[in-house]
């Protein structure tokens, strides 16, 4: 689990940023 979290943590952050950017664009 820890290894997976290490890989997905930065990915999740980038996804959240992209989602926020997408929301801003949609709105």
C-alpha cells in the first residue's frame, strides 16, 4: 500500500489540479 501511495500521491495531486482547472474552464 505504501508503495502505491508513493506513486499515486503526486498523480492524485496533478489530477486534482487538472480537475480544478477543468472546473474553472467549464464555469
